[in-house]
C-alpha cells in the first residue's frame, strides 16, 4: 500500500530525509539539484511530494499526502484537524511578540493594539485567550518594519537568535511558544493505512530519540 509524504522545500526537507534515512527510507534523487516535485522510494513504496511549507498541512488534510513534515508554526496557523505525531527536534525557534521597550517609541496611539505578522490566525487566538482586542496586519516580508515605520505597535514572528530584532532596536516582550519541525498525519490515513503508517511513526520517533 503506497504512502505519500509531503515535505516542505528547503532545509526542512533535507533534515527530514536525514531522519527518514535512519528509518530505512532512501531517495537519492532528492539529494541533487533536481527541480522535480515528485520523488519515489520504490523499495518502500513511498511517494514524496515537495511543496511550499504553508501548503504541507493542506495536502495532508485533503488526503493527497498521508503525512507531512513541517514547522509547528505552520501547523498552528493552518489550524487543520491533523494528528501531530512527533516533535522532530530540529528547526528550533520561538514565536514571540516584539516591539519597542516603551509605548512612547511607537507612532501609533490607537487603543487597539496593531500586530504585524505572518501569522494572523495565531495572533488572533493568542490575544483572544488574553481577552485583548487586536488588529492583525498580515505581512509576508520583514515584519520588523511594522513598528519601525509606524504600521503596527508590535510584531508576532518567529525568532532564532534574535539578532534581527536587536539590530533594529526591537525587544522580545512576550514568548508565545516554542517551534520545531513536526510530523503531522492525516486522520483517515492513520486508520486506513495503519499497517504501514504506524510502524513508520514509531521508527521516526525512535530515530529522533537516538539522534
């Protein structure tokens, strides 16, 4: 029974394949500079699809892929009913709220906090849980420019070292959650293909623990 795994293009896919190789899965084609989007491990009857990180949850949710590997932040933003089966312990960073240390440094005076972010759904849920009203301003590029240019009061974004924030005079004000690569599985696939998916999940979990 064939299994399909959706991988986020880039470094996440490279690290994912390192873990999968420890589980006996190989796809040497993927190690080159190929622009192909679909690869196969014929020995294990596994198909890999290479997609944008934000599309991984969608492919898994619709059953096109049985499982996918992508960042926790992407899964949270998508908010889809997937099973999160393993923390793969790489791609570690943090989701934080950052801004200027003092309100007087912000050019906005509105009573509703304006949040520039690539993650509007996460921001809405985070502030709703705190009982706060916010206006989410979705940006795709450098969200740090939001408070710098008066577009927003704060940003909600992922940080790794915090260097970009520091170099632009922004400080971490709140930590939302830790982020890392996660293994997400389609709910139906876990039942229908349990015979092949469950053993692989267990091998992946062991490979992560042994690394």
